[in-house]
C-alpha cells in the first residue's frame, strides 16, 4: 500500500525536473512557432525568407529554453559558467534535432513512408520523443551539473572546446 508514496519520495526531484522541463519545452515551442509566424507572416519582415525566419525563431526559442532551464528547472544545480553551459546546451540541442531528423530519414527514405502523416509521426512523434528524452538526459548529465560533480564539469568543458 505504501509503494506509491515511497516511490514518489524516492523520485520526487526527478518528477519535478521532468515536469518543469516539459513546461519550458512547451513555452519554447510557442516562442519558436509564434516568432516564426510573426517574422514570416504576410507583411512580416522576413515574409520571403523562411529559412532565415526559422533560424531566428529557433535560436530565440533555444535561448529562452536555456535560461528557463538554468533558472527554473535546474536552479538547484551547480553553476559552471554561462559560456560552457550555453555551448553544451546548443550542442546537445543539435544532437536532439539530429535524432528527430534521423527518424524522419529512416521512415521516409529507408522504409518508403512518404505521406505527410508518416513524416509527422516519424519526425514530430517518434523523433521528438526520442530527441526530447536525449536532451533531458544530456542537459541533466552534462550541462546543469549536480553540486557534487565538479569533475564532470571539467570533462564537459573540455568536450565543448573540442
């Protein structure tokens, strides 16, 4: 009978981090889509430059996500320098994007599923979930370090320079 409360007590910190990470991700998505549509929309400053508009909206959303995660999701963790954290955050964000794109490529080109539905399921369903799981794990493991893990900070900083 006491299994669920005991499990919650054991994983409460992780549950709270996952919930906050999800809220930040949702808000970053709104920033990304909203800014893209403002920039690209009719009469928008980049209405005929969709790639530039998407690059700007993605960078703005990722920057928002970094600061929101740093100051809310993982505020209780060590501060190891904005340059180090920000670079690693973007590197791991890029890897998360590559995971989603790999899922899309496998489905579309490897398995021959060419419909819009199949593309959305592979990229925005499977790929987004796998990429998000990777991002959560990597941010928690390498970007926003636990207070008692200074050696990982030095290893990750060295990896960011390489």
